[in-house]
C-alpha cells in the first residue's frame, strides 16, 4: 500500500480557507469570522489563566525553577506561562497547574 504524500495546494497565510474549501463568499466570510472569534476567545481565556499563575509566582517570590517544581512542569514551561505564550498550552493544562497551587477554576457561562 502506497500513501500519497504529494502536496497539491497550499493556502497562503491570511487567506480564507473556507473560500478555498468551496463555500460561498458570504458563508465563507461568516465561518471565517466565527472561527477568528473562537480563536480570540480561547487566547483571552488562556491569558487570564496565565496571569493568575504569574501573579501567584510573583506574590510568593518564587524563582521559575522553584515554581516549576511546585507546578510539576519544567522551568521552560514556567517561562512560557510568565511570557504568555498561549499557543504552547491547552486550557486543561493551565487549569491543572492552577489546581496544583490551590486555585480551583470556576467556569461561568454568559
């Protein structure tokens, strides 16, 4: 069995992938806007969770290595939190880290 790995098309950065998937211009615009909103909402939530972690580290006057040991992650992961590198974390991971320091996360909808 042979697996086809040939690249036939590359969507340029910033293009609306929904147009290229064959959706009408109107539907593609709507889908693109909805996906951008979801991406932004997720980023903002991750930033909020990272701010809580960073504030806790600062309040306890911890070095990143010390915080890493408590959070049970590597020192570079703590650096990524402090520097708000949201793409490197899932929401689950950040919630778990907050739980480890006794800061349970409550979800409010609406």
